[in-house]
C-alpha cells in the first residue's frame, strides 16, 4: 500500500511522457564532467514528481534541468554556482538536502536533541536510583528471614 | 446480491465491534464475568463478518461486476485472475477493508487462543481491539464504501494501474498490513494493562508472541515493498526515504525497540512503564502511517484541504487513540510498580541504549517526514527533505546502534563485565576493523560510509556467531556434548543471533551498493557493452503481445570473459486501456549480486537506450531482512513464548548449566 500512491504517480508520469531517466544522448563526453553532473543531479529534486531526484526521474522537466546542469558545467561553472542558480530559480524546494537556516533549525537539530534529552533522562533515572536504593518492605524482610531460617535449618 | 451481502456483513461487523468495545469493559468494571466474556464471541463473529464482506468484494472483482464502482475503477475484464484478486486491495477502499480484516483477525486470534490469559486482561484487550475496529469500520462505511454501485453500469472497467499489475501487489500489502495492524494487539494489551493498573512479567510473556509475529511480517512486508520498487521502477533504487516508506519504517523502528524492551520485561521484570509507552508508540506510528497514506496529505497539502472528509476522519481516529492512550498512560502509569534493578553496564542497560537509539531514529524519521508539511502550512515555504538528509541523520544513528548490538548480546543480565565482553568480541572487532581499513585503502577518496558499514556488518555477523559459539563451546568437550549443548540453547537465543546476523547481512548489502557499476548507453543489436565485470549483448529486439499489453522486448546475453552466464529479457510494456507503459527490468542473479538491465526509448529498429547496472551483493539487502524475520519466527517457536504454555518443564541439564553461566 505504501507504494501504491507512489506507483500511481509514477504511472501518471510515465503515461505523460515516454522519456527516460538520464538518456545516452544527454551525457557529456568528458567522464569527469559527467560524473560531476551525476552527483549534482542526485542531490536535486524533480519538482513535478514525488520525492525523486532528477537523476532518476522520467519527467520532461527533470530532463530539462539535467541538460541545463550539463550545459553550465561544460561552460566551466562550479557545482556551487550551478546549485546556486537553480535555487535562485526554483527555491530551496529543489534541494533534496534542505539548507541549514532558521526555518530548518528544528529539522536539523531535532534528532540530536531527542538523543540528548533521552540520554539525559536515562542518566537522571540511573542517578536517582543510585542515591536511593530501595529498602526492603516489612513483608519482604519477614519473608527473607523466613527463607534464610529455612536454609539454615535445611 | 453478493455485493449487498458484503455491504450488510460490513455493517453487521460494525455492530459487533461496538458491542465488543463496550460490553466487556462494562463487565470488568462491574465484576460481571458473563458480560466480560462477551468479547470473545463478538471478536470471532466480527472476523467472520468482515471475512464474508471481503470475500464478496473479491468475488465482485473476479466476476468483473462492472456495476460496482470499485471494480470499474480498478479492474478490467482482460486482467489476469491473480491481478483481479490483488486489485481488490490496490485501491483506497479495498485496502482499508483489508486493514480491518487483519485487525479483526488479530482480535479473533486473542479470542480463540487466549485461554491462558487472565479473564480480565482478555476482556479489556478485546474491548480496546473492538474500539479500534469500530472506528475504522465506521470510517469505511461512512467515507469509503467499497460496495457503492454504479448505474448505468459501463461495459468495461478502467483497468488496474499497470505499475500495480505485478506479483508485488499480491504479496506486499497483506504482509505489510499483518505487521502494521498486528501492533494493534500490542497496543490493546498496553491499554488493557493501564486500565487494569496491573502489569507483570506474565503480561510480557503473553504480548511478546503477538509483537514478534507483527514484527516479522512488518520486516518481510517492508523488504518485499523495497524489492518490488527495485525491480519495477526501473532504475534499481530500493529505498527512497519517501514519506510513504517512512510511514512503514517508523512502526518498524518502534516495534523493534518494543520487541527488545519486552524481552527485558519478561526476563527481568524491569522497564515496565517504558515498554507500555513503546507499545502505544508502535501502533500510534501505524495509525500515523495510515493517515499519511490514506488522507492524501502527502501528495499535497492543498489536495487534502480540498477533499478533507477522509483525512479529517482518520485524523480524528488518530487523535482519539493516540491522545486517549497517552492520557491513560499519564494517568495510570505511575500506578505500575517498578521492578527489576540493574547496573548501567548490563544487558538491560545495553537494551536501554538500543531503545534510546531506535526511538531517536524514529523521531528523526518523523521530523523529516512531517517537517515539510508543517513548514508549508505555517509559512507557505516549500522545502524538500530527501534521501541525503535521512542518510545523514538516521544513517549515523543506526550505524552507532549497529556498533552496540554485539555488546548487548554478549553482556550478562543485571551486571555485566564490559572488559570481558570486549575481549570476547575482540576477534569480531579486529576482523571488522581490518575490512573497514582495507576498503578505505582500496577506495581512497571514495565514499566514506560504505567501508564503515561493511566493517560493521562483518563485525555484527561475527559477533552474533561468536555469541552462539561461546555459549556452546567448552574446551575439550566431545562433539556429541557440544551438539547437545547447541540443541539445549533456547530457540530464542538462536533467534536473536540469527536476527542480528540478518541485520549484518542487510548492512553488507547496503554497503556494497558503493561498489556497483553503471553503464548508460544506446544498445545496438549485436554490439556488446561492458558493465562491471560483465559484457552485455542484445541478441534481438522485437515486440510481443501479452494478455492486456504489448511490449518491446530485448534478448540480452550476459557474458563473463567470453562465457555465457545468463540471458534475460528486459522489456517495456504498453497498456492500451490506460495508455501507459511500465518498465520490466531484466534481472540476472549472479551469486549474491545482480545484473540489472532496464530499457528506455527505442532508437530505430535495432537500437534502444538502456541502463545497465552491476550490483554486487545487492540481494543481501532483502535476504538479510528474510533472515531477520526467520530469527523472529524462531524466537516465536520458543516453548516459553507459546500462549498458555506452562512454565518450562523440559529443562535439559546443559541448558540450565548454560543459564547458570549467563
């Protein structure tokens, strides 16, 4: 079921275009530049798909962006410059790894914070227990005496 | 007529569920045993009614009854029978019906097998289960009726989505639901314990088999879904950190934590309050997952806002059960007696650490999944939280957990000897470290995570084997004695060792993805292309007709050093009913690795764009999950855990000796 919605979307996408993720004709001759293009496109989101990088996507928009990246890389632009250009055009939405800023503060610090809070809670629980070792209740004391007595007799 | 019977049975099931929710609870409050035991027959009757209803829908699909809207929208007369059946749950209404069917199945299981349960506990468990059932049955009947008729009936159906016309749909959702919904029983047990204000090691023994069953199925379900995505989506990815996937991962993480903490509770009577909390958490995540997937909130916040009837209904169910359970927890948990003391360095301590890391990972996944939705709702700003984020945060936490696993397994209960355990694990640690360093040297400047993961994987596998070895091996003991010692080890010890080996195997498969090769090229018939250590040649390229599709298919020969090792036929299918196409990857399994070929656009009569991948050890990812589930099943077979089983009577001398040494 978790796939169904995703699959439906893919179904729609494939239906709308028979283009395919990274085509041979798109690729750059220089393997080093092509590798850079691949790394970059794996970090960028296909804007019309659900949670797919443009490297994997079949959508025409993804193909356009792939071509644009390759064009700019061949022109000698750095990865950062290409990424910056795309962010200025499409916003942070295009980045699969969201940037660290005020709006995403909780996103990035959430898990470490949870870990710290959890660790702290456990640590304080352990300390509390060390300070006050639970004493035996009267009933337990009586039972213990009985058992010990039995053991001595037996 | 059959369709109406199905609809009627569903309504009857709701009535029974309501009785099951109210009467037993009333009975336990009043101390009336007769009323309290009503839940059992209700649970059985409810299951029978829902099964009848489900059967009616299956029959409508099999008979291609196009007067039923659900059949029209998701079936076609030319679809093969297997997909007519799996198409029943390949849509919203049908999958919700499967959901309640499995919910009722677990309720019936408690009713039928729970003879050993204390009557009050059983009555309360069934009442809570009935309450969950009522909510979801009402949801189906009011917002998502699968039996709605259509008049006039069309001549032909609109076909099942081609991507779903796959064996994956037949297997994946039922497995996943058995896991997802299985945690409802764990939740009901927790709620019942809170209502009663009593919980002890016996409670843990009753609930552990259910938790293990749910966990095993969820593990298999997730693995199956992942493999399905891998072979159908056409670019060889197997996990995308998609919200829909995260929705199933979160209950798995919480459930894994629960399976561990309930073991502590059963053996040592400790961590009670925390275990109850985890039980609530695991099912809450299942509910959250159902909400995320079923409400449409994921596709877009706006789609959700424009047709909110379903979403709001599930949100209300979600709020009621999670909120109610947490309120009950806050109110009653302080009543639960704390038991079992242990030193920080002990198996209990290690399991607490395990729980901390698993729940933190779970929180990380939760935040990553919901953050974009919340941010868009609050500020209108759209961001994407994708795979790189999750790999960084959750990946790091899980790797840390993997490092602790063998220690936890080897530490003694109550008070452990960290140095001794480190000595015992020294061989595993050393080999793992060697693997890690060797891979770093080999890959210089390459990926950082892969060598670490591979080293950890080797270390976990060796550590788990070492644990079994240390419990069986005695210097100078004859082989026969060793064998009987191995047989004397409780099945749960074998189970946990196997499950952890499974974790290691999966991790190894994940690490190996960094060592794969990829070739994207226009393949001409007869012209070989190299990918990794193999050479691929398309011998022919032609078209073929299937029952409800036509396809372009290539016959690919895979050679290694000139000798033919495999032939596969990757294809691209076109489905005229929906005017859409799917990729059928050609996959050859060579040892544990796979050669994966997927076709793109055709370029002329004898040429086609193709992606070729060599994926070494990739099958380990899913085999590891199967080993994990098998380990879980083995633990389940442990005599101790069978419902109503008397205290262990068959204690072999070797076993008690081993137990004394622990």
